[in-house]
């Protein structure tokens, strides 16, 4: 199976647009991406803390993606589909 997902792209998307779940959509995790997007949107209307929390999760995940080796990234997030952290 070919690894067509770039860990640098996923990491940068997680760091910059993590609050919107863009990195999840990029990796093909539609359910997780929708959850992150919904919490950000609904949280911004309610208390305002939703996007902050989801943004921190995106930042952490982006850093995790970038610090893994290419092989570990592919095995964990592309082939084994680990949805969170």
C-alpha cells in the first residue's frame, strides 16, 4: 500500500488550521474532522472556549505528526487509522 499522505502537510495543517479539523480531513478521518469542526463552530457561539480547546488539540496533533519518523507516521495514521493523538 502506498503512502500518499505527507506528514509535513498534515502537521502544518494541524498547527495552522487544527481548530477546523482540516488535518483530519486531509488524512481521511471525516468523522473526526466533522467533530472538530462542529465543536469549534458551536463552541464559538456558546462560550467561546470550543475553538481554543480544539485548536490546542490540533496544535498537539500537528507537532506529533512532525516529530514522528515517516515510517511511524505512515504506520500510525495512514495504515492503522489512529484517529486521535
